């Protein structure tokens, strides 16, 4: 960023953020909606989560503003992803105006024309990267994919396996995720889900776990039914198979983190089943073993696959007991394996640490955290 | 004004009048100077340009001053801040309302989940208890009465204990539902409770008939063995 005083920007942002990230974001969105009321419709009624995301993204961008090259992939993903909200080129200058006005408002006397021009220039670079990525993506893919719920199979009262059919095939790789909007039932709220089957068909299998108070998961598990429309965003994620590797695989899944693992297993089978694979699936109580039949069928069907289910808090379980990460590390030597971990943030953190402590090289571990939904 | 005196005014902006009043010293002797008329015509053109540009600059300066005054107007800034404040408050109200709704939904699900988990562990306990009582009953039957009698005693006790447990459990569930329903719809709950009470009287009469039937069955089974 030539000519821009990046240290000045960082200092200014820190001073502004000290007023409270939420208040700053509140002012920003109020300013944007006051000057461009038509943008209000792009957001859901409650903006708490959106404000957190905005401050998080801004903080990340500002902290990296000296290493723009590192930022570019992040901005490209962001720009491509924003297409699903209906973001268009003309929106970007409006956002820039409100951003500068917000910074000016909270800077008080410390604001000067150098800050104003530096912020405008920095924003311009960010916006250009995002818009260019969006335009590039527009050449080959739609902003979102229309889909319809085919079936909701409530395995327990809070875990459902949904079958969803897309109008056009969604170009993802087994293990990748995409954002889902329940367009009819809960518009403008997007949450990430991972299909449990590899690409090939227009039908997708989604595993949804009801998160208390979560608008999208509650809708998908309790309210959704056949015919309800969904929208799916562009696929992202690094929980994918490494085509250049022929190492055996260790898959560790907690709860609905099972979904990407099922997709990986199906992909491995489609590729010929040449890699020895061990899948550890862990839950707290027996009732949460929501896909036992499918797992048993996979274990039986493939001699290169072993499936172990571990339950951590239920005395009724006759099989492996304990936290799935702990069960996995004592079950064998995985130091020469490619490891994949998916589940709740605490589960992933604990499991990855255990794997590293037990000799699995960090570069061979891929993980994805399933957060709030 | 001569071109010489002009130098002392160089710092000040040149006006059209300055240009028109400027005279140039005549060339001495040989006529190596410029054509007087051409120079005058040129100077006139410059003067006209300067006049025009000066007028434009003045217009722009006035406009900037007007705009600056409007932007800096205290009640315009205030109005914008007021509008922002209203929008912010509205957003905060919306956020709180949705957060409350989500929290309520979360509590309902958490209650359901712990209720379900409690019910499952209770059911596990009850099943164990039923089996224990049935074992006791089977053991109580003296050895010489034979395997069939022992098994019958076991099964009958198991059935009785399980049925009692199920009835108590279901009654508990119904009471729980009635309580929740009653909180929401008091009159309807009262009417339902009256109906349920009447229903229970009939059921307890049926139980007596059922047990009699069962005893008859046992007797006939025992009879056919012989």
C-alpha cells in the first residue's frame, strides 16, 4: 500500500474500536441504511451477529494491511461469497462512505484529512479485490444455487438428516461446506453445512443438529418439510482429500462433524478404495448416535474401512467409551496418516492437540470447526 | 500604469484593468518594435480572458462558501445524528426482541433435552428394577414347582411391575403436559382435567377384569402340561 500510512490506520482503528466494536458497527449500519435505505433488505432483522462479523472482518483486514498479498485470498473469498447476499458493484462505494463517516465520527479531534484519504484509499484497494473476485466468479457460477428440501428424517428430536435437491449441480469437492439459507422460512440468515455425499448428483444429504436458540438449525430440524426452498452459497473449505497423497487416513468426527467424513469415505470408495481408512465417530450419549445404520453398512461394504463409535457420557453404551479424540489416539499409531478432524470447537481443539502430541505432523492434519448455527 | 511599475505589483493578481492601462515604452530610433495595433489587440484579448476567469473564480468561491455553510450548519448535522440515533435504537430493540425469542426457543429445547435424558435414564432404572423384582419372584417359587412355574412367575411379575411403572410414568408425563397447557389455557385445561378424572375411574375397573383373565390363562396352561 504505497503512500498510505498503515501504522496511522492501525492506530486510528484501535482508538475507534476502543469505543466498543458493537457501537461502532451500530453507527456504521445506521449510517448506511439512512443514506441507502434499499440496502436494509439485504440483512436480517436482528443484526447482532452481522455486527460481530463486520468488526471481525475489519479487524482482520486492518491487522494485515501491511501484508496485502496475504490478505488477497481472504478478500477474494469474501467478495465471491458476498454475491449470495445480492451485493453489487454500486454497493461498495456506499459502504466505503459509511465506513469513513463512522471512523470520522468516533475519531473526534484526532481525525484529519490524511486519515480520510488513507482510509478511502485502503478501502478502495479492499473493495477492488472483492469486486474483481466477484466479477471473476460471475463468469462461471451463479451467486447462489436454488434448492428444495426433499425429505427431513428426524433421527432424534434434535438431529435430522435432510435430503436436498438443487436445481443446478453444485460444484463442490467432497468435504467442502457451503452456506445455507432457509429462504421461505428464515430469509437472510445463512449458516454453514457440509454435504455428507460427494458431488455427482443434484441430491445432497445434510446433517443438521439443533443448536438451542439458533435460527437456521432450529428451522431445518423442526420446521422444514418437503418443498421448502433453500439457497446454497459457493463451496469453501479445506477438509478435502489430497490427491497427491497415498497415506492412510484417520478421520475423527464429533456429532454432525460426521457429515464431511461420510463424503470423504464415499469419495475414497469412488476413487477405488486404495487408502486404508479408520473413522472414529464420537458423541456424548447413545441417543446421539444418529446414523448407526449407514456407518455399519459402510464398515461392512468396504474392507479398507474401519468405523469405531465412541460414547463419552452414557453408561448404557457397550462399545468404546470416552472422548473420541482420546479413544482415537490410544487405538493406534497415526503418525504416518493424513488426519481429518471435524466437530465442535472444543472437540477439534482437544483432538488436534492430542494428535500432535502423539506424533502426527501438523501439516498432515486438516480440520473444520462447526460453530453456532 | 507602465510595464515598469507593473513589477512592483507582481505579487497582486493581474486584473483586466491593469492590462488595459499598461503602456509600453516606444522603441528608440530604429523601428524594431512590434506593431502597435497588434500588441493592443492582443492585450485586449488577454484582458477579456482575465475578466472572464476572475468572474468565474469569484462565482466558485461563493458557491464553496455557500456549501460549506450548509454542511457546517449546526441543525443539519444534528438532524443527521438524530436520525442515526433513532435508527440505532430501533435496531437495538429488534436485536433484543429476536435475542429473547431465540433464548426462549433455546430454553424450550434445553428443557426438552434434559427431560428426555431424564426420562431415558429413569426408564433404564425402571427396566432394571422390573427385572430384579421378577427374578425375586421367580426365585421365591420353590424348586420342586418346575421350570415352567418359575418362568411364569418371572414373566407375570415383570408384566405387573412394568405396567405399574408405565402407568405412573405416563400419568406423570400427562400431568406435566397438563401443567404446561394449563398455564397457557386455564379454562380448557380445567375441562380436560374433569374428563381425565372420569376416564381413570373406567380404567381401574378394566384392570380388575384383565387380571382375572390372566389368572385364568395361567391356570389353563398349567393344566395342559399335566
